[in-house]
């Protein structure tokens, strides 16, 4: 296989210092030496990515960026994204949103959503604004960051937890409503949060995609131009010019030749809308039936007093697995001791009544917040450990 220059590990700092790397990223987009974005603030993950992605070794021809998965379900995988992949992604995104504009960076730039803010900005010709990351995402800083933006159109990319936090801050919510689009992705968005955002006038756009697809390729259930979505044996398959040629660190039949067979269960409605049901590996088999955590989470999230929820299966001698839910109460005081109080449990039971008998949660635990990865996604493995401990009486 024809090779280019060695793959260069590129430490991505938080905050405005990341703007100093725009010239290096621009060279990669123009066919220069490829880069491997790694987190400057996380030496352990940076070392893991350097080792598993063979930083310093030659990369395949035409690769611009090796974008690594979060590793939420195993070792990180490095998607080989070419110049043409990234160009197609930027063009399709801007075409769907109404044209190029200025972006605000509010997520880590070493993950694909944040990285794409920088790469789309380079292609659009506008320097991105950057939200101060000190102390984590702070919605009180969001309004000022949005006001600092100038351009024909203004865009922002968030994860659902950030959107929910911004909605609780009136000034931030009002500022979001002034943008031309707020992309929300990385995981499922609570329908109640999405409805509240749109009621507030926020132009929220749900996105579905991954590192393997240069980020989002399905917006509000509709594929971007050039993207083909099919369902094979219940799993979503994505194809198009944004899909990576393969992985840097493994040969997988699920990612070849611009076709990506995802690990997500999904369906396509009669109207052509794509619906993601959740990861196949997260499926809960209880009482001989398969249950998608997302459907259960949506039901529980509608319960009064619930701010957030994540569901997993825990071992059960009779059912094989039982449904368990880690709940974040709207009132933080109700998370004390890790137990769900009787009133909140009753509210959850009422909301879950429409689910099948084996889909209703049999184990409940409370937490002040859901565990998350550096990317902002819910850490499903950590959730499963917490719920297994709760099921064992821990």
C-alpha cells in the first residue's frame, strides 16, 4: 500500500490555545502529513492512542486525520479519514444548514465532534470561537461566547447533557435561540429536552454519526446528501463519501470501501426517517424478550422529578437479565445515599407502565449525575457497574 509521511500525534489543548493548531490541520487537509489528535490534558489516553494507532509510522496515502472512537465499548479504534471524506462532510453539512458560517467550539477537539468544528471552520474560511473550558462546561459563559461570534451564519455543536444544562440558564437559552443551528449529538437526546429547546426557539438539530463517518451524517432523522442508510439484520449500515476507508489499528469487515456496518440497532420509517434504537450490545434480554434501553429511558425520562436516566441490564436468576435504571433526580437532595425515594419510584413506575412487563425497571438507583466519558457521552460501562452493585445491595 502506498504510504505518505509518518502519522503525527497532535496534542489538542482545551481553550483558545487550540486555535494555534489551525495551520497544522489546514496542511493535513491539503494533503500534508496526517495527524492523530490526542488530548493534551489526558496523558493516559494520549499514550494509549499513540501506541494503538502507531504514531510515527507511515499512514496510508490520502489520509488526513486518524479520528479515534471514544472507547466507550472497548479499545479506541482509529478511523482513517481522507481529505475527500472530510471535504464531502463539510460540504454536505453546510448545504443542509444553509451555508458556511462561523462555529463555536464547546466540545473536546480531540473527539470527532469538536475536531469537525475546527475542520469545517478551516473550509469555511472563518476562525472559530472557543468557549472557555475551565472547570468544565459552564452555561453561564455561553451567552458571552455566542455574542463574540460574527459571520453570515453561526453554528454550535453540543452533546445532550450540555443542551440540558444550557436550558436551565435563561441567558444561555436565549443566546442559543439566536444561532442558525445547534447540532446535538454523541448520544440520544431526551425528547423532553429537545422539545423544551425548540419551544424556546433554539434551532436544535439532532445528529447521528461517528468517527467512522466524519461525525454526523443523519440530521433530524434525514441522511445528508450522498449518504445511504440501510438496515441489515436490524443494524444500521451507512455508506457515502464521508465514510472512512477503514481503521488504522484493525482490519474489520464492518468498515470497508466507504461502507460502515454500525453496532447500532435501528429502523427506517415509512416516511424515510431513520430512527436509532440503541447499541446492539446494550440490548437487554429479559424474560426471553429483547429490550432497547433507549425506549425504556425515554419512558422514564418523562416521569416527574427525573432529570436524566440511563438503563442497563443486570443479572437475574429467573429472567436472565433484569432492567435497571440509574436515575438523576431533578432535586439533587433526592440522590443522597444512592437510593430512589418512594415518591420518585412511584412516579417512575407510572411513567413506565406503558412498557411491557419485563421492560419495566426492577432495580432503581440514584446519582447526582450520570457518569460520562471525556467526549461527553454517557459511560455505559460505568452505569452497568453501578447498577450491578445496586442490584447486589451495594
